[in-house]
C-alpha cells in the first residue's frame, strides 16, 4: 500500500503557558504563505484519543493478528488523511498548529510528519507564576480549577508547577524529558525565549521563517493584525489570551522571595539551559564562606 503524505507543511507551536505562544502564532500569521488560526488546536489531543480508541477496538486488534503490516499502514494513512482534512479550508502551503501536547508527543509527531518543525516557547518560570498571580488578583471572584483561589500563593505555586498535573509544571517536565532524546529530534526543534522575543521580535520571527525555509517577510511590531481573543477555559483556567496591535513587553512581576528561590532550585536544569547568564550572575553574587 502506498504511504499517504501530508499535503501541508506544518509549523507546530508548543511550550509553557504565558510564554508568548499566542503572540508567536500572531507573528507567524503575518507571512503571506502561512495560515495561522492563532487559537490552541485540539488536533494533538484528538489524535491521541484516536490512538486510545483504536488500540482498544477488538475488531481492529483481530485484523492486526491477520495482517499487521497492512493494518498499520492503514492507521498511518488514516492519521495523515485526518490531518490533511483538518487544514483543508486554506489554500496556503504552510499552516500553524498550537498545542502544549506536541512536546510530549514528539516521537509520534515525527512518525506522522518526518520533516516536522516544532517551536517551543519558554519563559522565566518565576515570571510565568507572577503573571498568573497578577491576572488572578484581577479576577478574584472566579476560582481556579481545584478551588485554589482561597489558598496561599505558595500553595498555588505548588499546584501550578506540579510536574504531573500543573498547567506549567507538566509542560516543563515534558521539555526536560525531551533532552533525553537523540540529536535527530533536536534538529527539528527551536526554542524561543520569551524575553528575547520581546527584545527583538522582528529578528526572532525572521530567523524562524528562515529556519522553516520561508522567504523573509517584513513585520511591523507596532502595527500587527489582531484576531479574536483566545480563552484558556478548556484548561479549566480563567484568563484570556489577548492579541494586541503592537508588542508591549510586560513589566517584571514581583513574587515572594521564598517562592522565587524555590522555583529556581526546583527547575535548576531549566535555568541552566535557557538562562545560564542569570544563573552565573547569581552565583557570582552569592557570599563566600
């Protein structure tokens, strides 16, 4: 059986919450060859659910017993056919799909799309927590999932940064696990640090266009196209993701010193990987015994 191929080139966007993924999709969508819906996509979770359901289907399992190679090729073609249908509304050759789940599903992603390109947006974890806390104070009459509104900031930090269930902790753990894969995966991955994106949005986005094989395209960070606001309600989360006509770097959020220290200690690998200069400066400032 002939293997079905994807008929679009896909830019996959993933990463941490409050780390610029919505802005990233907004900027990518300015390229004339790129279609970017700018909303979180259910595609990754649908494909995962398809795998679960198919693997539990007794008729499918019975046919695997009789002709495994044929059935497995049908599955691969079925997945790629679903992806082709998913983006059928646009004639543009390149599409953007944003979902935090792509990082943890990177091995499956490479099977479905051997030439995949994955952008992972990261940000200082302390500022992610600070951003969440700042937004929480504006919406005190609406609770978090798990009824965290009445809890202390420290307890909210523990929940949000839990490496299994936390909205920030789980994708952090997925990024850490990504480092265990061989180099053939990493050549398909580009990390975008939020602070660097804020400092040089034009250079960052044109670098990404080049990495993806697209011609350069001028973007005016003071005159951006906007789309309807995205909500995080599908994560049982209460904050909107607004798109703006111009890039406005946010101010630094202040968080309690003890929580600040605990975050840096807990995610030491992350800070060494993405904020090595900050880690070095902190070590140099530490008093000697």
